């Protein structure tokens, strides 16, 4: 059923990029809504306001964590789409599954922020990250298998992208293991790791190669 | 009134695509907000957290359902827009009506998730899906009648798109009927159906025809 | 101060269109959040659910009203942007003011829906519509005064756009006057008016002129 | 680790613009949600509704403030992106940090609106503005250092952009100092300043130079 339809369905890289930018934009902007501002009725002095804001520190920490996670996956997906010549229906659906996993992050982040002393919260957060990783790997596998890549996309690129996802997931898994033993250490490990991903390239600070 | 205005009004396929991507992105990201994370005050142990998360299963099920429904309509609309050479005011408004029906889905999904033991909730959900189907059919009818299609868009494409919408609505109607008799069976039927739509093409996994 | 800066600032029609599509997409998707689904604890039978849903009718009516209002302004702004060759800093800020007025609509709609028996609610809603109209008129005035239009944009287009905004605001004003005397009649008048704007072109249903 | 990956990662100016437009669109549309409409149960007359709406004036003031702040940073970032020939991974991450600072504005605005009689609220708001300024300066520094600018981008442009950010931050700092002494005066000072930024160019109202 629908074979004629499947041949014409979807296939627009630009639309996938636009939906993705929309999902990431909404998700990253909504994250801050989980940091509830202190209630006016509870605050009667500078000291109380300062204390109320300081009490938000754990939420702020998971906010930083989630903002960076979203950024890493956004950059990762962008890198993949840049390699594409075109999309097809399979790739579109694989990308959509990836975005669905991304939209679940605000939920698992909230559970993680509220209950990081419990292993189940850490496991849930890690499962969500794993799903994001698995689906972004799937999109790349579909892209290569269905020959959607640009002609100038090299096998090195293919290897670099696959290795990148694998290594990142390995570190997330390690972070989850550490977190099961010592929650704060797990969070700190993952944030340090993500800072390395995001900031590392800034260290080199060399003029780019020509072209 | 406004005849001169109507000739110049709207007519930008890119803007319709951009608004659509925005609406779908917001809708799909907001869906997860309906899965309320457990309250910190209610949870005192791993077991209680696990129980609280398990209690969210029906919500998670309707979340999956709605994410897939949005995905199917997003792919369907994208397929139509790909066939267009240009848009005009009628097409723009028909597309806008379709998007309005889409924005209602989070509401009818919530009612469905909370009250799926009641026939009215199932009927409401089905009416919303029907409205989405009717308006996306309308956009296509406008596109063909107003000759907005690309020159290389074949009659086969026209038939495939119309049949696709008709068959999908037939199945949704069947799912609603099953749901009226046995709610969970109706949900299961629709999810199975949607997985078939989304995943089916992945089975074939053959290199695409050249070009 | 900043004269050198002002010459290079902003000026990208595509960015204005993208921000606009984002604002309209978020606004139209958020509108449905004001229709609160019935609470599970309050509903014990089909009849109670039906009654609870029927009680949402006034909210649904203002939802329809606001969805159409957003649609009309979105089409109107799109029509303007289509006429532009380029943008500059003034046009960008005028467009931004227009979008700010649009983002206030969910608030004044909510007040209107809850308090349409009070004249102040009707006046507030009308002031918001008036601000949207005034700012969209301002964007067009800036576009013509700063010579941002495409070379093929005719004086007829200029007249059609100005007359359109003026006539629409006249009708909104009339609707507000009627609403002050008889709220439901005012709402009915405005909805009928908007349906005429949106649906009227569909009546003609003729093949477009060549080109 | 990941050197091969870093060379291919990100680098699409259009994606950065699209994510930015999405973030600004969501942020500016969400701001109005902080102006809570009066509750139906509390209002029994025109006079009570008028009083309830008048009581929202401080919120409306900070809403205006935040809408303008977002507008100024959106125009500022757009101005930078217009100068770019291409992006790279460093620029993408610097832009993402800027957007993260922007997404925090609704939170610090809310705290500011509720507690502007307390110095800590003003300091928090100012720190957020400072972070936005520092990160947008960082993106420009990365763009120039990594030679991402268009060939026709002049040193004048570079100076104008750097001076602009510096001067604006100086004024925000001044506004914060005034606000510490006299909160309302600080808000008034910043709003006046922002109106000058946004509206000033409208005064000149001269036809643009050819080209």
C-alpha cells in the first residue's frame, strides 16, 4: 500500500532543518521555565531573596546540563545535514524520531533535577540521552545506506561521525555509572565532558585553513 | 471589496512551510508538558518514584500516539508543498485552516488521555483527526484546482496523494469505531497503523533509483 | 551616536519573515492552552464530560476569533514582505513593534474571553487589534518612504494595501462599538467579517491568470 | 579527540539564524504569559476589572522593557550574521552560548518584575544583560579572529560593532547603578535608552543612499 506515495513523500532537507531548529529553539527556551522564580508572598527582605535564589542552584545546574546537551545534539545533527545532498522519506522519519527523543529531554531533565538522589531518575535521564544518540546514529545510517550524501562527502567524514556518536555515548554511559554511585559526581563529570566538547575547539584559536 | 488586494495577497510557499514547521515544532515540543513529572513532596523512595513513573504509562501512550500523528501530517503536508510551483491566497488560507486543526490536537489529545474510557473523548479526538484530514485534502484540492503544481507533477502524484488521505482517514475511522467498543484496542490499532506508515518504508532498505 | 552602526544594522527581509513565522506559530499554538481540558476528578460519566466540554463553548468561540485574527495579520504581513526588495533598520524595528503587538493578543484574548460582559475587556481587545493595525500600517509607511519596495511594485499595490488596513480597522472599530452594546453580537459580527476575509476568495474558484 | 569531526562540524550560518529566530520568537511570545489575566472569580464589576488591569502596570512595564531588550539583541545579532561569509564550529558554539543567555532573560525579568525593590533582583537582571552582551561580543570576536567575515566587510564595520556593544553595556551598567539607588528611575532610564536605540533612526526619515 502506498508505494507510489512513498516515492514522492517528504525528501526536503530544508524542512527537516527548519523543524529541527524549531524543536531545539522551543525546547531550549522552555527549559528556563523549570527554574521557578521565588513567590512574592514568601520574600520580605534582600536576605530572603538571596536565599531563595541560592536554593535554585541545583535547578540551575541541571539547566546548564540540559542546555549543553541540546547544543551538542543540535550541532551534531547540523553536521549530518550539512553532508546531505537530499533527503528521502526514510531519512525524514528517522530525523523525526530523533526530534521526538529530543522533545522528551525537558521531562527527563525535570525528573532528574528533582530526584537525582534516586537511581531511577538517573537511569531515566540516561535512557533519554541514549535514545537521542541511537536515533541520531540511525539518521546517519539511513543517510549513508540510502546514498543521500553529497558527492564530496568522504569516508573519513563517515568514520568521524560514527566514532563521535559512539564515543559520546560511551562517556554518557560512564557518567551515568558514576552518577549511580555518586549523583553529583556524575553530573559534574558530564558537565565537564560537555564543556570539553563545546569549548575545546575554542582553545586552538588558529586561523582556518584556506577555503 | 479588496479584489486588487486579493491578487497580491500571500502566495509564498516558503512562508507557509516556515509557519507550518513552527506550528509542528511548538506542538510536538509542548506535548511532553502534559506528562507531569512526579511532585517532589510525594516521593520518598526509589520504589515510590518507580511507581509514580509507571503510573504515567497511559499518558506516555497517548504522547506516542500524538507524536506519530503530528509526524504523519507533517510529512503529508511537506509532500504536498514539494509539488507546488507557487502558492496563492486561497492555498495560504486553506493551509492556515489545516494548521489551526493541528494546533487543536494537544487539547483533544489531553481529553483523550484523561477520559479514554468515555466515548465522547474518543469521538472528540477522531473529529480533530478528521478535521486535519479534511483540511489537508482541501489544500490539495485548492492546489490542483488553482493550477499551483509544478509542471512535472504527474496525475499519478495527484491520485497517490488523494488516495493516501482517503485511506488514512478510513483507518482512523475504523480505529475510532474499535475504540468506541474497546478503548485500548482502538489506541493499539491506531498506533500499529501509524508505525506501519512511518516505519514501513524502512523495511525495504534498497538503494534509491538513480536521480 | 551609532550612525555608522545604523547603516549596517539589520536589513534582512528573510530574518524578519522567520521571526514573524516563529511568533505567529508560537502564538497560534499557545492559544489552545487557554481552553482548559476538564479535570479528571470532576468527571464521572459521559454526560458530565459532554457538559464540561459544552461549557467550553465561549472559550472555543474566542479561540476561533483569535486564530482568525492571527491568520489575517499573518497574511497581511506576508503580503507586505512579498513587495519588498530589501529591508533596513527602520523597517526591521517597525516590524518588531508589529510583532510585539501580536504577542499581546493571547493576553487580551484571554481577558476578552473571561470578561466579555464588561466593556473594558472589549475595549482592551480592540485597542490591541488597533495597535496591530497601526504598527502594520507603520511598517508599510516605512517601506514606501524608505523606498524598500521591489521595482515592479505598483502604486495600485500601495493603494490596495493602505485601503485594506484602513477598511479592516474601520470594521473592527464597528465590531467593538456593537460589542459595547451587545457583546455576543460584536463577536458574531467580527467572526462573520473575518470569515469573509478568509473565505471570500475561495468562492470565485477560477483558474488564475497566466503567470 | 575528535579533530576530524571538528573540521566538519556545524558551520551553517542559516541554521544559526534559524535557531536564533526560533529562540527569540518563543522568548518574546512567552513574555506575555507572565502578565497574568485577572481571575474570573475575583471580578464582579467594570470597576474591579479596571482596577485589576491597572494593578498589572508594573508587569506591563517590565514586559515593555524585556520586549525591547530582546529586540535590541535580535537586531544586533542579525547585524553580525549579515557580515558573515560562513560560520564554523567555534562561531556556532559562541552563538549558542549567546542564545542560552537570551533564554534566561524571561527568568531574570520575572524576578526583576516581582522584586525590583530589592537590589539583588536588579543585580541579577543586570548580570543577565551583561552575559548577553559578553557572549554577543564573543561571537563577533570569534568571527573576526577566525576570518569568517565577508570580503567586503570593512574595518569600520568591525569598529562600529565593537563600540556599539561596549557603549550599550556601559549604559546598562549605568542604568543598573541608578536602579540600585532608585529602582523606578533605573527602569525609566533603561527604557528611555532603548527607545532611543530603536526609534532614533526613525527620526531622520530620509531616503536611503542609492544601493
